[in-house]
């Protein structure tokens, strides 16, 4: 899964999941450009920072035009505040969709010619919120569902020159985890809901992104790779009062 000599752009690559992806690409030998609206508090060693608001189409086109080449684009920039639907008007929710769905399309279109010449790869950073109810972040979940659909269509339209795949990411422990899950006890309690017993680390997502961008995934396009530790234990299993030993015991009459 080496990326020696390849040039990769990671949007939102200055912290959290994006920084984990950037570090993984550097370790794999890539030249990495990270983009965000503000410079990182702690730069990722081996990366080049470019200021960019991915919602600004003209700025995105300028940045791509300045690059001598581009082999891999990781559309990671995104996110959403917790906001119940009735706590904002449609315009505020539309901004979430713009960041998480329209902006990845904007960057991908600007990078298209570079990637076509390089027979390169796009990795979309999706979310498990795309496939489950997302109360409090409904617009985000809808945007991520759209992102997976977009990636599948791009994979067909842009084949065979460009591969396009999605990482469907579950809960990740980052420097901002406390905003979502609370203190350490809250994080530990949330981790116990994951079959593998922990939240993902940014490096887990980074290694998966490197795989999809590498020649090891040369025949993978239009795919959604789950990076969620096994998903979520179904709530009914814990709510049920049935005796588990009886429920799963083999039928003695068989």
C-alpha cells in the first residue's frame, strides 16, 4: 500500500480525522497538501498547508490550477453542529448540506483533469449517519447519504480513469470528542456500544484511506467501506427480557 511519489490533497486535513489521514499518507510516502480555512495549531509533519474554504468554488479552482500534479483527493472537510430541525430555518440547514455534499463535488470537479491524467483516486469521507436516523444532525446525515450516492455515480461516469470510493466512518476519538460524548466516562460509555469496544482513532481511518488510494485497491471503485468497529449493538437485544440462554439454545427436538 505504498504511495511513493504520489501527490495527495486532504481537505480539512489539519486536525481530527483529517490530520490522521494526512499522517497516514505521509507515512505511505505521499507528498501531502492539507487544506483548511485556518492553519493548524500543530502542523502535521511532512505536509504542506494551503488555506482554503472548500465552499468557495473560485478559490478551489485556483488551488487545483496551482498544483503541478494530483494523484489522490481525499474529501474529508465537513461536519455539523448539533441542531434540531426546528431550531433553525432551512437556509441554515442548507449550509450543512453545502459543506458536506456540494463542496466535495466542487473540489472533485476542480481536480478532475489532474486526476484523469494521473489515473488517480478520490476518497470520500462518509459517515454511518448516512444510513441511520441522525436526530440533531439530520441535514448532515442527509448530506452524507447524498455523498455516497454521488461517489457511486462518479465512479461510473469517470471510469476507467478515476476510481472513486467512500469510507463510511463511525465514531472517532479526536480532540473534539468531548463536545459529542462528554467527559472520559461519557467517551467510555459510548465506546461500550461499539462491538470492538472502542472508538476509532484517526489513524484507523487514515490507514483505510491509504488502502483505497493505493494499488492494493486497484480494482475497487464505487465501493463504500465500513470503518465503524462492527457498527452498533441492536438496542432490542439489551431491552429484551427473554432468557438469552433459552433464546439461543438448540431445539432439543431437532
